[in-house]
C-alpha cells in the first residue's frame, strides 16, 4: 500500500474558516486493557492539538483499537474499519491492537486502512503518523512481540465520562491455554514498575477518582518479572494513598486466590469485595484439554474460602461453551457445578477457533447449534443467580459510587456498590463521581432500586 504525502496532508488537516483543524475519533473493542490504552492514546493526540470527536462524526484521523479473542471480534473490527472510511472517505485510518498484531497483513489489505500498529509502541502512534506525513511510506509498524521484556509505559490522567479509573499495571501472558490467541497477541508477561503505578494512582486520585480498577492481560502475574513486587503488595501500596476510596481488581486466576492472598487482602478495607475469577469449564476433563492449571475442586475451595472470610463478597466468572470435544455429559458437569456454587454472574462465551492455537486443530468441534443451546442455559442460570444475590441484599444500607443517569427519566442515577451490585435511585446529577449511602429496597432483573440516605 502506497500513500502520497499530498494525500496524507489532505487527510489529516482540514481547513475550516482559515484555521487548520485536526480531529481524531476512537473506537475500542475488547477488554479493559484496550480501554485504558485508548485513553492513553487519546491524551497523546490531545497534547498534539487534536480535537477528539465521537466516532460517528467526521474526523481526519480514526483510530480503531481491535480485539481478536474470538472470530466475532475480528469481524467487528473489520466492520468498524469500513465504517470509518464511509464517514469520511478522505480520513486517515489507523488500526491498532490484538487483531492488528496477530494478522497485520490481513488488516493491511482491508480497504481504507492507512497504518497498522499492533500491541507494541502505542505510545509512539503520533511519531509514526508524523513519519508518514513527512514522506515515509511505511504502513505496517507491527513487530514481533514474543521477545519483548519491558512494559510499555502509558499514562492516563483522566477518563472521559467515567467515574472509575482503569489502570493497566500488567501486560502479556505465559499460560498458553490451548484455545487462547492472546499470548501470541500480547507476548510474555511484563509489569509496570511499582513507582510508576503509584505515581499514576496519586495523579488519578488528585483528579477526583474515588475508585481505581487494576487491569492487566494476566493480572495475577503482576510483579513476577520484576521480582520486587506482587499483586498483593501493589494493592497494599495503593491502599494507603490518600483520596483512593476503592480498589477493584480485574479478572484473576483461581490459583492467585490462595490462603495467603485471602488472609492478607481481607484486612484491606478499600479493596472491593468483588472477585472475577476465571473458570472456563466446570468439567475437569474439559479443563485439562484447555490446559488450565486447576480443577473444579480447587475452584470450589477458592469460592468457599472467599465467602467464609470476606463479608458481602461477590464472585463472577467467565465460562466457555462448545470447546472441542465437550460432550453433553461434560456440559452437564459444568451446569451442575455452576448450579452448586451459585456465582453472582456468568460471562458466557462460545468457543471460537483461533488460527495458531492447539485447540483449533482438535477433533470433535462442537456445532454452532450446540453452542447456542448451551450458552442459553448458562445465561438463564446467570440471570437467576443475579436476582437471588440482589434479593439477599434488599434492606441493607450500602455505599454507592454514582456513575451516570439511568434511562431517560429525569432524576434517576445509577451506580455500583463495592461488591459490584448495580443500584438505581432518585438523585441529582451532581452526585456523579461521589459515594453516598443508599438503602436497597427492591430487587429488579439486574439492579436494585434504592433510596438515597441523606
């Protein structure tokens, strides 16, 4: 793909009323790590004089931060790329993220793509854009990530329209589950230096954020490469930063939540009693084929220990249906296991073959119809569990961090308790970003109606 300097200047600079206007729009697919990285890139563009606009609006530059965890993620990424070019045919389209990393040539061939940047060097996105604008014609900046050992430092000082601050402290994964493409998209584990983490938390707290959400590709691996810190230790360090009222963890592995972990974190009153602990399957045979490092007995002990030691704890999980070779009996084991342990919420995914992973070549691939049927059963169980969990909290008074208006009706705001219960009550919009006590009065499908306590 060859792009002329003259066309690039036309694309990136739009003359309006005699002034050069530079507008950039972002679209983010996938996980909280991608959301964090988009916020960091947004600040980089703003610092260079760009005006950030909504993605549906005309812009000179569009940045699509992609996901590749499933085939559907790839298709959605391609749809968004084409949409950007329809909004402004003369725009400059930059595709970044996991899909770009694992399939750079494929992404480069998509009509309208001007630059491809993977999961490395997102902090240099402006530099690469200026290189092309100055006459360079390189389009694909994706490099091999498997030998990367340094965490790429990206900083975020604000989050648009958000009351919780997501903080990426870890990247990469060394687990190589048989179905997962992410280690190939993100490379080996890397951790953000402790001093950099704490500096960013202090900045976010001084900007008014009450809740810090720690995220990573494999959050439980934080500090293992540095050997000078750990996930528990960084939680403890953040706990003593003034202005931080809540610390929330992203997804973690069952092996992380051992006795030592629980005994330590139970003393951290700022740590939210909500743990998203990946399960993937409730059948030991399936877990073994997935190359997961635990069994159902391990997982059961983790959930029981959390419930015994941490008041108001809520546990949610990820579950995959239709993994190659998953028989009706294996799925029945998963369903019965989940009915037994009654997790608050299930995030259900249908297995999607990812080229380059061992499971993509496994025999006995499960039909789409079976996946849909099994997914529906688990989602039904998830809805039932959430209503039951919410009903158990009715009558309590709990602090709620208010985030946004609820629906179209004036005067209704919604927010989250520390254990990730969604609460809706009458309140003025000036409560946004603040924590107030709310009496929980009536359980609905996926939230609780409450009354603000004054």
